[in-house]
């Protein structure tokens, strides 16, 4: 019978990924001091920070990889913590050096002198701006469930909650822990396969965000440059209502962004939503489609009731020359999911609304990114 070696243990651990960094713990140099004595494997795994919130998950993954090996009687796992120098090296390997801020106005695809990797022409990431002209149309709910549906279809997905004053994505996605910070690099919390960053993680509950434009720009800059997104397939941006500072900043930071307009069937809502499309056109961003929310309510009698009228989404889509990608009905479970952090696209994917979001994800994923305008936007 062959004798188990430390090299075999390390190879068994190579497929084990850090649950936040999505890299092999071996390749990240987290595995140390492997020893084998009479069938007992002892080793140390160095965590990125003390009090790592996913320590138990790492322990389960390590045990699951080692215990099936022939000759293993027990696993003795000890945890350590990386030094500041090791964290700096890790950040350099994953995310590059912390870029120094310089200048006063961001160029296209840059934030105060920092390069936004997925805004560059060679990036595989498709930034999707989920926008509306007014609040109350369910834009954040659409963003959350679309992100979950894209992740369920096998795509890597991130969400930026750019609605700084009215942030809601963490609650809707059910991510209740704060981002981990490694040498100025933020690791976004993840739920249902979706990574998310929001000002809600940094503001005490119930406290209002009272900021002027420059602080909004700074927050967006950090969301786009200091977060370890790991080049997702899709980066959804939950936009604030209206066409103000954040919309202008994102048009400069993400010139490759695609805009999707959310409206209700109500005539007044789609007229206001039209302003978001006009804003996108003004700053050379491409409007790719319209999503109509709250399209109807199905009563106990099985009849559809169009509480907010009908035709608003189709009318807007026709006017803009883009497809009406989805009509999403009113459903109590959809509302409940937004309140309790259980998106309907995740917990009831075979429901009427769950299937609509799955179909919407397929349609958007099938679209080819359009050509990016090369000229820099000048904002007076």
C-alpha cells in the first residue's frame, strides 16, 4: 500500500477554493505546514483576516478534500492569519497595486485617474444599467431578480447598488454581512451566486445619506475600482431614479454600459421613463430594451387585472426602437422576497415570475454588445 505524502495532500487541496476569492487556497499560498503522522494529516490554513466570516466553510471544504484520501484517519486543521505584507502581496496578485487618485475630472473608462478594468475594450464584462425615470416602479426588484436569474444560468454576476440615497439591494439579496477588506481591496458579499456592493454596508441602519455630488463620485469610484469583482460576465448597476450626478458619472466611468429601462404600464410612468432613455442617448450610451413591471395582477378567479393600465412598456419600446423584453406581473411573493432577502428568481424559479426572469436573462445574455462610441464625453 502506497504511503500518503504531503504533496498528495496539497494536490487534493488544489481544487479547494477560497469562498470569497474564488481561487485555489494552494495557489493563494494559504496552505502551510502539511505533515502526516500515522494517518493523521495536520496542516495550517492562513486566513486573509482574523475573524474571517467564512472560516467554517473553508474548514468543511478542506476536510471534504482530505478525508477521502487513502490512509487518512483524521485531519487536524489549524487556522492562522496572513501578515500585512502577505495581504499586500495577495492584493497585488489579484487586483494590482492600490492606484493613487489624481486629477479632478474622470476620463472615459477611468475614475479619478484609476482604470476601471471592465470598462476597457478588451474586458469580457458587460455593464448593464437598470434605469428608470422615476421611483416606485420596482427597478431594484428587477435588478436583484435579473442578477439571480443570470447567475442561475451559469454566468458570473456582480451588482453595484448605485442608488446611494435609496439603497435596497443588500436587503433584497439577503446579504447581511459587511464586505471584507484586504489591504484596501473590498471583497463583496455574495448570495445566490451574485456579488454585491452598496453604501448600505457602510451606513448605520436608519441613517440617511446626505451627500453632495463629489462624495457620490467618490463612492462610485470605490465601488468600481477598489472592489474585487474578478471580471464577472455581467455587472448590473441599480441606478437611482432620474438623470442626475450618478447617471453622468457612470456614463463616463462605464462608456460600454448598456441601458435597460424599467417602467410600469401606466402612461405617466413611461413618459417619465422616456427621460432616462433621452439621457442615455445624450451621453452616447446604448438603450437595449424595455422591461415592463407590474403589468397585471391575477386574481383568485384566474382573471388578469391590469391595475396600472396597459401598453406603456410596448409604447415606450416602440418609440425607442428597442424590444419590450419582459412583462412582469404583480405577485405578493415577489414583494415578500424583496423584504426578506429571498428573491423569487432564486426560491421559486419555476413560478410564473421566476420563469419570466429566467427568460429575460436568456434574452439579455444572447444580445451582442454594441460598438462603443470613441469620443470622450464633456460635461459642463
